[in-house]
């Protein structure tokens, strides 16, 4: 029996504005608005600082200071966050934060997603925090909720919980007994759509039916990737990706490559492409190298990388299957902040099939029959992921 809990304390008429207004009296805020998608809000005023949140285009933010090329953002939390000036338009200055009002919360589903639709007077900053591989919290900052005016409708049995975080921000939590199959926030007019993909389905006969997979051959064109033994990584990546596409299609998946030829493609264009295809799973194909190539006798083999907790199980199954089929050394399941795997929808992983700088592995990963073996191993890995989790 699935349930949803509405925390009554949320509706007990607490005015979130009071505290913010007290401290805001002596401050001056610059209103800025995001002009891009995937805009990172960071822990410090540097492009290398840790990412706190990602914002879509059209988010209204109150900045209270600047440093280097960054605006400082006060979200009323226990620390400040920073946004690069190149991602925002500057509107005007104000003495007080004008907090967005939350007018309506509607929770419903469509064939592919569970959706919490939040109607607001403006779109304030927000966050998606994976609290485990099975659960996500959506937090909405700089907003006020008036219990007398709030309209709430719940039209799904999905496990959503509405509450507040420790700083009194609206928190909408989703829990599943399976790993998350993707989630994202979308801005639609004055609405924030907090979307969670319904769990993938697994059917023994056609395991990949209803599944859209993006295969991303790493590098391309002017960007060769790693080069060794007269081999270019970009070529091997494309060769393996094409074989993977065939293998996945045979199992019923809808498959698209981010590039079909030897062309340069921006990393974010690859992510956008996946989004435009409504992809479920994203697999980036690479061959590894090392800054110090002499160490390749110690570190080589097949490894898979993920960024979001939800992608761990898929990484593990693909890595296990590859190690088994190729006989390569186990180079692990690894956490890494690569642009192509940061999206939370689709479930995204990056596969380093082998080390192009390792003599034996280079020979194998460039061999057409061995490449088929790799493609098959990845296909089995995805199948096992579906079978063991859904
Ligand atoms: Zn690469």
C-alpha cells in the first residue's frame, strides 16, 4: 500500500517571510535571472568549486555581493552560494527580497513521470538532492506559502511527502523501493515541474521495450581523445558505439548516437540531444589513458564512472559484465564529475572499456570482433541492471 503524507506543520500558517525581512533591511540585493540551462550554483566563487545545485533558464535570484566573476547568493541557508556572471542577466536593485509565493501544489502522473507541479508568482532557486539511490528531495528556496490560499491536489499513489527543510523551505520528497530511473526540474511559465521518472519495466522476452538509450562515442573531429600505438580513441569509441547501437536495437531499445561520424561535438550538446530524445539511459563510450603512462602496468582494465547516486547500480552491472566478458582487469565503479554524466535524467554512465595505452588492451579494443564482445557485454550489463532492480 503506497501512501503520501502531508505534514500539517507546513499548513499551520507559518510565515516564512518574517525572518528574511528582518535581516534584509540593511542589505541591497541585485535581482539576476539565469539565461542558460544547467547553470551551476557553487560552494565558492570559482568554476572549480563544488556544485550545490543546477538551475534552468529563467530563475530569479537575489544576489547580495560579488567576487571575481561571481555573484554571491544568499538563500537563507547556513552558507552563501555563487553563480558565474556569464550565466545571468542583471535586472534591478532592491532593498528587500521579494519572496515568491507558492499558490498551488498539484501532484499527478503521466505515462512516463510522476510530477509535482508548483505554481509560483516567480521562479525562485531550487535544488534536487538525491538522499539515496532510491529517493530525492526537491527544495524550493526564497518562497512563502500562504496556507489560506494554497490549493493542493493529489492524483497519484506515488510516494510523495510534502514538508519543510530545516531552514523552513518547501521540501517535496519522493521515495521509491527501486533505484530512481531519472528526475528533473522543468520550468513552464510560472510553474516548477518536479519530475520523477516512473521505474523502468523489465520483461524477460523484450527486456528493452519502451527504453530509449543514447550511446555517446566520446571525443571526435579535432578532439582525438587519447592516442597510442597509432590508434585514436575517438575512432575506437565510434566503432564500439555503432556495434552497441545494433546490439541494443536487437533487444528492442530505441537507440540514438550523439555522433554518427568523425565530428567534434560540444559536451552540453550531447546532453541536450539526450534530453531532446527523452532518453532513459545514457552511455558514454571511452578508452582510458593515464597522465603518467608508465603506471599502466599497475592501473588498467575496464572501469565505469557515475556522478549521481541513481546511476550506481547501472555502473556496477555494466562493469561486472565487461570484466567477465573481456577478461580485463577490474578498474572499478568510480564517482566522477564529467559533464556528460551529470544529468539526472537520463540515468547516465561513462564506460572506459579498456586502456588504449596498455599494449594488450589496445590490440583488443581496436579489433572488430572484440569490439562486438564489448558491445554485447554492455548490453548484458544493462539487461542485468533492469532484471536485478526492476
Ligand atoms: Zn575519452
